[in-house]
C-alpha cells in the first residue's frame, strides 16, 4: 500500500475526529450558553429591579421628609398669622381706630418682626386694597413705614385672593421674589405671603392681614436634604418653574417673563407629576425621575393650630392648593454606578462564566467523542478486519444473506467473487510476515478500487477475499474479475527490498433459482476458485 495513501487516510481520519469533536462541542456549548445567558439575565434583571426599587424607596423617603419639613415649618407661621389676626389688640383697633389703638397694633407688629426674624414684613390692608399699617424689617430691626409711603395693593394677586376668603381661612402665596415699587428687589429675596381676612367685633370684614416670610432657612434645609439624594434634585412651583437646583439663568423664570420651564423640557415627567396628588416616579430614556409634592397648607395640621373646623377630607390635597414639587433625576449612568454590580462587571462575569462553560463543554465533548470513537472501534472490531479495514467474515455473512434474500424475492441478479492471492505463503517465507501483511493490504486496496458503492469486499480469511455484487449477472462479474486480475498483475507492491509482483485467482458464481441461501453461491464460487488454481492460477473461472 502506498505510504501517501496511508497519510491521506490518517489525515482524513483526523479531520473526521475534529469535525465530530466540534459537533459534540456545539451540541453542548450552545444550549448550555443559552441556558446560562437566560439564568444570568434573569438574576441580573431581578437584582437590578430590586436595587432600582431600593434606590427609589430611599429617594421617595428623603423627598417626603422635605415635604413634611415644609408643612411642619409652615405650621408655626400659620399659627402666628392667626394669633395676630384674632388677637384682641387688632380687634380693638378695627373696632376703634384711634391713635392709642394704632400705636398698640404697630407695637405688636414691631414686636413680631423683632422676635420672629424670618418675617420681613407685616401689613394690614383695608378692603379697598390700601395699606393701613406696614412694618418692615431692616437690618434686623422693625421699621414702621410712614403713612405717606403706604401703597395701594388692590391689584396684587395675594390681596385679591385673600380678600375673598372667609373668617379663619388662610391664603398662602406662591414662593416668589419680593417686589417693591414694581421692581424685583436686589439682592433677590425669596418671599412667601401668608394672608387671612380680619373682622371687627361686629363680625364685619375690615381687610386683610398679610405677613411676608423669607424662607431662606427652610430652603437651606431642603437643599441639605437634596444633597443627601442620589439624583440631581430640583424644586419646582406648581407651574413647573425652577425655584431651586437649576442653573441661575433658569431660576425664578416666571418673575422675568420666561417661558422656559421644567414642564416644557420634560413633558412626559410633568404629565406624571400633575396626574398625581402626592408623589410617584416615572422612567424615561434619560433615567428615572422620582417626585413628591409638598403642600405648605396642610389642613390636617392647620386644624390643630387654632381649633379650626375641618372638612371630612381635610387630610386630602385640594385642586387649588398651593404646592411645590421636589424632583430627583437619576440618570441611567448614575443608576448603573449605584448598582452593586455595574454593567461592565456583569459583562465580565458573564464572559468568564461563558469561558468556563466552554471549557466544560470541551471536556464533555471530548468525553462524548471518546465514547463515540470507542463505540465505533468496538463496532469496527465486530464488523471490520483489523489488518485490511475491510468487512470481516461476520459482517460478510450478514450483508450477503440480506442481499440474497432481496435478489431472490425480486428475482434480481446477484453474483459473488471468491478471490485468492496466489503463492502468498512464498511471499511470507521470503520477505517476512510484515511485508506479507503490506502486500495483502496493497491487493485489498486494488480490489476495493474496483467496487461500486453497492458492492461489498470482505476478507474471508488468510489471503482470501469475497466480493458481493448485487444487481450483477455472471458475465458482468466475470468481466470485473478479469479486470481485477489484470490490475493486480500490473500493479506490483514496491518496498525497500524491491518490487513484488503478485497475481490472484478468482472464482465467479451467480444466484440460482434452486439456491437456499448465499452459502450455495459461495460454495460454487469457491469451487470455481479451485478450478482456476488447478488451471495454473492468475486467471478467472466460473460455474
């Protein structure tokens, strides 16, 4: 046999083994990696949801604290307002407007501005909107405004809102900037106005009491809370204008006629805010927004201030109630940074697990391949001749009988060649059994090259071979046998000790209607083989 042919056969075998290994690997790795990816995605997703919920709860809690702080601080301011409005000094002044009562009420207002440092102004305005008394705070001390400098506030929104209220009702203005003589005061003074109508001893409405409160301390405390949050937090008024947390150019835009608002920048978030009476959250392409409304006028708290009669739904915000909105925005990048396992770590972990899965898959694939090869080898040992690789006698019997039954049933042609290597014993004696084996393989290959896909060549024993030829009559089989004789004769085996020319004798037989099984055909082929031997070898004989 040609060494190059052996090399090609070995190469082909190696490729087949590698291909089988790859197939086994893919069969294991692809389902395993998909399952791993699904499990990893599920747990990552659940962990992300849990962490997102935890972040959301922390933010909501902090924003509620800011809202509760607002209501708590305002409770005292509302109480101060009602104490002044319902006090005997103011009632006496409204009942008897004299120099004495005027002096008393001015002293009381002055005392409040001195003792209550966050009050920037206390005013009493009559029903026509004209200031009767105004005490300002200047450099930490009360300043009584002369009568000549008192102003007409009938067109100011806070007067119009407050004068319509009933006794005991309170109006809280939006947080804006203080305006004097139609000009925004510089430096900016954030101001909230608390107002309530005042009545004389006869129950007649006589005007409105207004206190101007500078909530700097409140805003500082709110800002401190904002600084503890994970997101970028802003404070908005009920129209969506920025009051805190934005660039200076955006703050107090409504005081300067600006149309730019948070509502116009983030309409999706703003829709969620106005559809909720308290708080909530919304997720957009830019991240998560958590918001909380803060109602300065908390009616439930107000009811404990001065024994005011409450409605049954006093603890629920009303449609027209003043409110602020605290909004915390946590970007997607920030959410990822806050995650216990950032995205890039998750990817690295997944790739590592994928690599481990690949290694495990290779181990299992090799094991499966080894089992398959062992099974194939076991099958080959059971069906193949170890020396030539041809079918062995056991496999020959099975296939020959099957082909016989098919040919017999359908009345098809079926022939058998019995091939024997001439003088093979002499070759073993002269060249040794090792070269003898090579000569045997060399001739087996020559015979194999003459077969069709449906034919079968088997080693029958020693130097004898049997060739099954389905769908072939005796004449066709004889022609094939002649060609095999010629090929063997003309293709000597070359080895280190020279060229060894060999010949074969072949017996040919075909199926007969009287045959019971394939052995009958084989016996006739064997008889023909011995006839060829007796006639001088290197020839074909048939029966």
